[in-house]
C-alpha cells in the first residue's frame, strides 16, 4: 500500500478520453519542465529529465509536446511552476506525502484540504511526516517465471548498485540511491535485462501498521481522492 506512483497512475490513464489525455499530457509537460529547470535542459546530461522524458514516451506523449516542455524551461516560461509536497496525517495515524506540480499553491492546497476534510485526514506541519521517508530511485523489471531466474536477476541488480528488491505479481522493483538510479539502470541493461520503468520517489523509513479494516478502507479512499486532483503527481504512505 505504501507507494502509489504517479507513473502507475499515468499507465492506467493511457486509454482514456481525449480530454483526460490532454490533462495527462499537461501534467507530464509540467514534470518535464520542472526537471529541465532543475538542471541542464538536455536529457543526455540531466538524469532526472531523462527519466521524465522516458515516462512521457511510455505514456505515448507526442514528441512535439516533450520538446515544447523542454523549450519552456530554456525560455524560462515555466518559472511559475513549482513542485510542492504536502504532509498529511491520514486514517490510523498513517503518514501521507502528496507531491504536486502547480502554478497556484492556493488552488492546490484548497483542493487537497477539501479532500482531507471528507476523508478523516489533516495537513501536518513541515517535516511532521516527511522525516518518516527517505528518497529512493526505483527500477521496474519483468518478473522472471522461476524462483531460480528471479534469484539470479536479483543478484545482478544488487551487483549493479541496487540496495533492495521487492516483488509484485508481474515485476521486480529494484531500489537504488536516488543519485544512482541511472547508473544502475545502465548496468542492468548492459546485462541484457530490459528495464521497464525508472523513477525517483520516496520510501518509508518507518511504517505504521493498519490493522483496522475500516481505517484501511478510509486510507485507500483518501489516496484515490488525492490522486484524482490534477496537480497531484504522486501519493506515498508509510502504511504497513
């Protein structure tokens, strides 16, 4: 439950209506512009930008849209955009971090407060929740069919710089230090392994057990409602 990635949300929306697809491409454009502003506006020299561009391509964002988003950063047209993280105490005392890209903080925080009011949650003060998380890079690899193949792939990932490996039904998630995600990706791919996805995010350093079924349902409803806000890129919790 802990990681609700912006990219998994993007993939769920790849088949939606033209109107929603336009909103998705706007969101992706903002992320690309922010990444370009925070470093050199060249994907070959800016790892964070390169990851953002790769994710946009994975969502079938047109090449012209990607190039315009980078050009906005070069022309300083995107200066009004900023990334803001909101710290939230959710149902059962779970820590929640909602990361947003916005050109209007008042509008965004208003939308978030409206959701929290209806979902047994509240905004927290600076670092009241964030201290429970640490930055991470994540690489998604296809999950091999057999335990022996999975073990071999995990060993390759660790040798390439991974610091942890978790599994889903269809994938292996390789955890890396945030500044090593690109280097680890390149080493894994040099071994002939396809990396499906690469992203930067947060990982819970401490967790909160949610044993009450009602609280768990309220938490899931909160996450879903937050993800539906246009400016919200990612929602992460430390629920165990």
